[in-house]
């Protein structure tokens, strides 16, 4: 009997090859690798394959060490939320027990989606490494913490940064100086896609707004949760310029603050199986609402990407509503 191809292993190898990781600055294992683009270690790994809705799915992670000795106080929670409002394809995730903050993204790959997902995952990995190194000193000061610098166990401390870290200026910012490639046709196709995960949607030029009605506890239909999903190609990111901003906003809930719930959800997305690609971050929106935001730089544009990620946000909303209800938050 022919051996079934290991999709997780294939994806990890493709990411490794795309990065052109130098052997002297990497540690490789069967389904994971760690490498140093400069002072910070980035870890990429694949979980064991599991069956989800009768499809074999593998979850791929990318995580870059950022800060350590992060203070355990309310200021850290608020600062995390404020910074995650400008998330691109990774979230600042606070591991409270260890006092560490990492930049993290993950995706759920299977045979039906890997062709379009892999380029986006490649971009998330590269952008994550570049953003981490570009911001680490400022963030260390902001959080009153230490940069999570480390060395290769045999090659030591890397003195010269890898060329991949130039991607912010050489690729993303240069492309971001042009108008967003997302068009009204992209938004129209998304609003009209079938099946639709929302109860209603309205397009407005280079943007749309949709309302999601999620079931209450136990799926009874009682205490329904209404969420708003928004997308806009008119919004400029302060670091990357043009692209696409996606936002899922949930209503105010009783209990802990939105910033506290955002930190909890970002950590839960890191640890739990959600079936929703983790490109972006949870944060506080407005006075005390909860939102998930993600910004797609113009350089990652692909036809059909908006519809796929809008659907992904709807899946995330269903998971988050259930998670918070069970967590009592």
C-alpha cells in the first residue's frame, strides 16, 4: 500500500525553502524548524494531522520570540490590546505563566485549500520575522520587559541580519505605496457568495458590512449573539500602506473587560483547535467592545482571497462566542 503523503511535512519544507534558511542559523527536525534571522528565534511547526468534517487537516504554526520578563499587571493587558489594533498577519500573544510575549500566526491546511493558503502563510512567516525584529526594542521599552534575544546552540549569536528582514521596505512598503489591488469586484463577489455565512450584507464601494447572527448557549437560538463583519480597501496601515482591513466586532459582554477577553482569546487561538486561520489579532474596539482585526498588505493580494477570509472570520465569530460563553467571560 502506498504511503499517504504527509501534508504537514510538505508545507514545512516549502516554507523552509521559501525562506532560504542558512543551515548554520537553523535547527531542523521532522515536522518543525527554528531559525535565527538575526537576534530573535522563529519557530515553524506542524501539528499531527487530524480529521475535521471528514477532511484531513494539519495545523501549521509560526511563532517568533519577542519579549520576556513581561510584567503581570493590568497595564500589560491594555498595552497588548492597543498594539494588536494594528495587527497584520500575526498577533502579540502574552503567555502570562512564563512572562513572555510572542508574535504568532497559524493556519489550517488541507488538500483543498493548500494551493492558495501556502502563499499567504509564507507571507505571514516572513512578515512576522521582519516585524518582530523591527519593533522589538520599542516594544521592550513599552512593556518594561526584555527582548527575547537568543543564540544558535552551535553558531552562537548572529551578527548580520538575514536579507529577509528587508522585506518591510523592499517589498511591502514599496507595494503599499500604490493603491490597494482589492477592487469593487472583489467586494461584490464576497457579498454575493453562496453559501453566505451572514444574515445580511451591504457593499459600499471598496468595502462591505455584514451582520452575523450566532446561536446562543447550546445552540438553542436563545440569547443570540449578533456580530458585525467589516472589510475596507480604503484604510491605510501605518507601517505597510495600502491593502485590506478586515474586522469582526462582537457586542459588549458582561464580566471582564474587552482588553482582558482579547488577551484570553489570542492565547486560546494559540493553544486550541479553532478551525479558523489565525492571521490577525483580538483587541478592544471602541469603549469596551471586542474585535478581531487583520490587515492584508497589498503584496499578498490574490483574487478570491477576500471571500475566503471573510468566511474564515465568520467561523472565528462562532468559535469565539462559544468559547467566551463556556469560559464565563
